[in-house]
C-alpha cells in the first residue's frame, strides 16, 4: 500500500513537471520559430495521455482542462502568429479535451474488461474447489447424521444443542459452496417479492428478538412480481439480514423496503449498525473476504452470484458509523432480458463468458 502511494505521488510529480516545463517552452517561443511552437503544443498531449493511462478518465479530463486554461491565453497572441487564427486555437483546445475523453474512456473500458476476466478466473478457481470440497462435506454431513441417529436410538445424551448448531453450520456451508456450481439451468418462476420478504422476515423474527433488534418492513403497495428462484432469493435475503442482525446493537432496527419500478423490483435492506469502512466496500462481495473473526467470506459472494444467475444484482452503500444499505435488484417479468450465464461452469468448459437471453 505504501509502495503504491509512493508510486502515485511520483507519477503526479512527473505529470505536473511536464505541464510546467512544456508551458514555459511554449510561451517562450511565441515570437519564435513556428515549427518549435507546433512541437511544444503537441507535447501537451504527453501529460494528458499519461494521466489517462495511470489514473483514468476523470483525472485525464482534469489535466486536459488545466492544459486548456494554460493554453487559452495564447489566443491573445494570435496576431503575432500569422499561421494561427483564434478559431484554430479554440479547435486545438477542443482537441486536448476530446483526446483526453476518448483515451480515458478506452482505458476505463479496458480496466473494466480486465476486472471481469479476473473475476471470472477467480470464480472458476472457486468453482473447482467447491466441487471437490462440497462433495467431501456432503459425505461427512451424511455420515454425521447417520451417527447422530444411531446414538439417539441408543439413548446417548451427548448430542446436545451445540452439536445440532454445528451440524446446522456445516449444512449451511454446503449450501453456500453448492451455490457456486450450477449443475442445472436456473429455474425461474413468477413470485411476488413482497410475499417472499414477509415469509423470510417471519422466519427470522425469532433470531431478531433474541438479539433485541427490530425488523421494520415497508413494502410496495402494488406488489412486486418478479421472475426468481424463490428458495435461492430467500437464502440471499436471509444472508443479508443475518449480517445486519450480527452487527446491530440491542434496540436498533433493520429496515426492509421493496419498490416496484418499470422493469425490475428493488429491495433495500438497511441496518443501523456501525457501517462498513471505506477501504472494505470494494471487497464486500469478493470470495473469502471477511471482517469477522469466525467468518468464511463466502455468504455475500454466493448471494451476488445467485442474484446474477437470475439476471439481478446486489450493491452496497455505507458511511462508516452510520449503518449500511444493501440494494437488491431483480428483473420482473422476463421478455428477452439478459440472464447471466454461470461463469464457473462456462470457464471450466473453456467457453467465453457471455450473457444469454431468455425468450
């Protein structure tokens, strides 16, 4: 992190130095050789392009504007340079900004594509691990259940509540790992998300009462029919709400809201907990990232994958110290709308990760 900061500082110093030096050279040759004037003018593209390459579109446009402000006074010397007109100089300023916008946009697009490829490769590796670990865990879970049944029949008292809780945790882990590997096409049916939310909150009411956290619900009066896998979306919502219950203090509230829009249904789950640190926000849905001592960092990653398999998505917004809001977007009735292909199986098969369309 320190090395990255030092590198960025050096890059900024280099860009600033280039702008200053080129500006001095440019204005020192107002009445000089025209070829040198043109050369100095073109040199302004160097800091613009470097900024776009290193820092992206917004920073590149900022440097282009700075260069334009520096270059603009030269308009007043246009009479001293017969090869230039005011119109030509204004066009040159526009070119600075157009080049910055075009190159910066291309850099941002390339970075986004590289990020998608890396995410797909990460999901592929996770998928292969999930296949192996998931089968082993299922076998272990089955053996433990059979052993538990035999010990109960023999009247053993060693199977207490703690054992049952550990069995439940193991079963939950199997479900999370299995969600990363879709062996069958996603089966989507029309459900009213309001009803799914009511059922899930009723199921979680006991857990909320146990920790003294309130669940407040405000649903769209018009209903929210959507094409979803009811059980999969229920697991995703439960993951988010349970995370909220873990971070909220007694007496605080988790707000659950639904909103019906033109082509989608939006569900907001807002908690009054401590929020998420700014440096953690970009990593919230990455596999194995967690801030919990006993967490695995898979639940939210699995929830995002599940939602994307249904053509939806999940985002998070938070201000440290003021809670967090998870926003789930789910398509309503499908009509040729994009449905994400399972990236794990696609990459494992050696195929290109794309999106298919559901007729």
